[in-house]
C-alpha cells in the first residue's frame, strides 16, 4: 500500500469527524432561550436530521461502536433533544397521551422526573410498548430507589447489550427486564400467583333425601274412604284426596253409630277443607299407622 493511500485513509476519518462534531456543536447551541421561546423548532429538526446523517456516515473508528442513541444521550443537550424528538415522535406521543389510563400517565411522569429525561426521550430509548407497560414503569421507579447511582446512560447501555428478540411475539420489555435485574434482582416486580382457592368450584351440600313415608303421593284415590276395615276399639285415620287437597277423618269407638260400622264409608265424619286444622290433625297427617292383622283380613 502506498503512503498516499494511507494518508488518504487517515484523512477521511478526520473529515467525517469534523462534520459530525461541528453539527453536534451547532445542534447544542440552538438550545438557547431565544430559540426555545420563539418556537424555532424547524431549525432544531433540520439540525437533528443533519446530525444523524453525519454520525451514520462516520466510520466505526470515529464512532467507536457507539450507537446513535447512546451518542445523543452522552453528547446532546436534553432540552433541545426533547424538542427534536417531540416532532419526530409526534404520532406515538399523541397516541400515548390519548390512550393510556390516568394511573399509567402518572407513573410515566414519575419515571421521567426521577430519571431526568422527557417523555419523548423515554419513548425514543425504549419504545412505545415499554412506556405503556405497568411492570416496566414500576421496575424503573424501584430501581431508582434501590440503585440511585445508576443513570439513564448506564441503564441504556445495559439495555443495548441484551440481544434483541427474534421472536415477534416476545415483547421488548423482556430486554428492559434483563437490564434492570442486572443492577437489582428485586427491582422487577414478580408475577402474582393465581389463587387456587378462588379457582376451586364451590361444593354445595346435597339436598336431604326425605323418607318415603313422609311423602304423600297424589295418586288416583276414591273420593271417599272406607273405614270399615279398622277395628272397633281403635281410632281410625283416613286420607282422602278430592282432587284439590288432602283431608283427614277420624272414627272413635264412642260414636253413636257403632252398630253401623259396615256403612261408615258414607257416614264417617271427613274433615272439611274449610275447617281449621288442629295441631293433632296436622300430626296425624304425617303419621304412619301400621295395619293390624284384623284390618288386613278385612281389607
């Protein structure tokens, strides 16, 4: 290789170095109070585009394997950087302010205040999805409390060292989680375990099975009940179903018609539905009386 080629190769980086350094100085000098007050944002945006082009065209020897994000974090004035990013990320910032919940917006404001950055810088570094993540916001707040010596440049350098996800389904917040847990293992909030008791089905007690004798089956029964098969010395209870309700009748051995026991089916005093039932008649309604041998014979 000729000496002239070496000199030419050495001269080229110097030209690029001068270009992006001069642009950087011009960009930072535009952050005067007059520029900010008068709203000369077009000048700031044009210098931002020029700075990016000069930095991107500079060789690796000049950039020292530094990304543009790290470069602007380390070299630019954050006040003027925020103005440039407000225009470059206007769509994302508008959706962020209109879509996120109020509590998320409060967390975002707390994060940018404690990390000494603006909302536009926050979105520029980590993306809109990370900024909306509640876990990421809480982790950034906790990391600032646990490790106050970690600044935004150190955090982003660690964020860049994590490999980007090749799986499109994997959220970008996983990279931030790795970066945060590098400084503090407890900063990232742990996921709450599902409550197993809440997922269990409530077991209800089975309904009690009533004894067969306590149930009255409304079957096709005659309208009048024959009481002649009961013994003369016993009290007879008879159940009669007239199509609307059950009635109870009684036959005592002291009745005047003892001589006409064979015809008691027509003359037995059946208790009417309209009459008030006494506690004794209610008890007799659910009383099971076994049949005697004589009654079985008569039946």
